[in-house]
C-alpha cells in the first residue's frame, strides 16, 4: 500500500520545512510513503527547498495557475507515482501531520473513498467570529447540495483512494474543496469525515483578498458545480416557481370572473400570468436540454476515467485483489 502526500505550494520557502518535518515517515497499513510538492509558479526558493528536504518529486508551474489547478496536477502526478492513497495537506503547516494516520484509516478499512479532516473551528484562535460563522454556513450549504455529512467543507486536509482520484476532475479555478465534495456525491464516491487538529498560524491565507471576495467566489463555485451535476432539478425548480406565480394570477382572474356580476377587469392578471407561464415553460425546456448535455458530459467523464486507468495502470493493491 503506497501513500503519496501532496503539498501545493506558492512561495513557501519559509513554511515548507516545518510542514515537511511534521509529516509521518511510516504508518500502520502503509508500506511506502512518498512526498510530492506542486510549486504554483513560486518566485522564491520553494522548489529548491523541497528538493533539499528530500521530497521525492517536485512539479513546478512556470506561472501561477491557482490552488485548484495545483491540486488537480497533484492528483494526476500522484497516480503516476503509483499511489494507492493520496493525502493533500497545506504548506502553511495548518494541519498536524500526525493526524494523517487517522485521516487514511477509513480508506484502509474500505469504509470510504474520500476523507475530509474536520477542524475544531470554534477553537481556532486566529479565526474571527465572522469567519467561523461563514465556515459553518458554507459547510451547511455544501451538505445540502451534496447530501453528504461533512462538517468542514473548506478543509484542505483530505485523503483520496486511487479509485476516487481517478474519478474526480476539478473544473473550477478558485478552490477544489467545495467542488470535489459536491462532485463526489454525483459519482458514487463515499465521503467520510474525521476530526483533526491544527497548528498555530504561520502566515495569512493567500486564497482570497477579502471576506467579500471569498463569499462571492465560493457561492459562484457551488452554484456552477450544482448546475453541472443537477441541471434538471435546478431549472425545474425555477420553472415550478414561475408556473406557481402564473397559476395564482390566473386563479385570481377566474375568481373575480365567476364571482362578480358585470365587467370584472383584472385583465392584467391574465397578461402577467401568461408571461410567467411562458417563462416557466422555457425554464423547463432549458432543464431538459441541460440534462441531455449533462448526460453527454458523464459519458465523456467515463471515457476520461478509462483513459486514466490505461495511462496510470492499476495499483499494486488492485492487482493483488484481482
């Protein structure tokens, strides 16, 4: 059983050494542990420091591509390295490396294909009350969209089985954390959560410039991913809202028409109700079309997954079980 621990980095010359030193060198149930650094176009000595520390492989982008692209590249490189389990951790030493054993246990026991570490949000001192509240609200929205039970959806401390890594494809450019949970629920990837510990803050987050930017981009990511995987439900919900409004207005007209003697008026209810009905029909048609496109995308994803299996081959664990 081979474990690859990947660390996306951006100008982490100072924080990478303590992060690397905290990682485990051996774990029960794991025969080999290797380390991978994805350098997202750093302008300091991040790549050189990684090699000096003894990292097995360093992938360096010539220019910054973002956290999501770094994570995606890390998954593919980990598969190429023959990983049976892939653990992603941050280079700012936010997560305690000693908890990696706890993180991969559900995968070793075949209870899950993807495991998300749950931070003690309420006890993290450098998180403001607003950030703690937003973390909980955001995780609640992701749980609702994905049908999962992950308390900390934005945690980057995660473990993936080889099979889960083969299935996942990161489409957004902002962050992979929200997308992969929603995507996992649509691809029959079993997700579990385990409590983990955190270290003190070494530096400020570089993922977003401010809380407003984080909220807007996170909501945009969740909406986009949900539209990708549940377009019919989304558009039929909108269609139902417009049809409901249309029914109320047309019902209002009919009520006055049959209960009032003489001219009843209220023609505006018929006009607006008709417009709402047409909009509702358009949303329904759009939902059917989007669902057909989604079915085509799922077929393409199956082709991509099969091509990955051919490219990366089977893990030793899969060969032993066959």
